[in-house]
C-alpha cells in the first residue's frame, strides 16, 4: 500500500471546507461532528475541547486502519498550533500531509456569516480572519496559553 494521506482542509466558516473534505477522502472528520445530535447541530462552547479531542482521536483511529488510505479533517485551522496535533498524528503513522486552504472562498465576512451552516456570527469570522496565518508552516506550533 502507498503512504497514507492526511488532508487538512482549512478555511473560514462558510468557505466550503466540509464539502471539500467529504469529496476528497473516504473518511472525513470535523470537530463539528461532535456537536451533531441526529440531524441537528447543537454547539456548546464549553465542550469545544472535547470536540477537538474527539476529532483528533477519530483521525488517529482512521489512520491506524489498514484499509484506510486517506483521511480528511475540516477545521478552520487559523493558526499553526491548531494544526499541530494532526501533524504529529501524521508523523506517528507515517502519513503524508496535504493542506488545502479555502481561506475565505473570495467572500467577505458578512457573506461568510450568511452562508455558513452553523450560524457563526460576522464578528467571530472577522476575529478568525484577523488571526489567520497564511504561512502556517512559519507559525508557532505551541498553543498561546502554553507560551512563555
């Protein structure tokens, strides 16, 4: 079997990350999956850490399966430190990393707020845009709360 591939699909809410992630790999994961209750998305900001742990654990599990050749993860991944756990997972299993950057799909914050399926407000999108690391490779891999 060829080397496994981990696709990290990053972009602002409404930029098409989930659609792309589902189209490019047989196994697609998103922290948003954690908040699905049946067909309804029920976001709880207090459970965001649990959602990301779920996403990372599910990604690692899928990559550990012999029959799975590729996995995609859709997340905003605005900064390198948000991607770091996945980069480490890929390194551990010897998977190749492919980063697909949808950024804003050519839309402004108001348009992204109108079309994203989870009701992310324009202010939150603007904050994500402001902290966006276009050169994620040059970003700090350490979460802000652990930096000295």
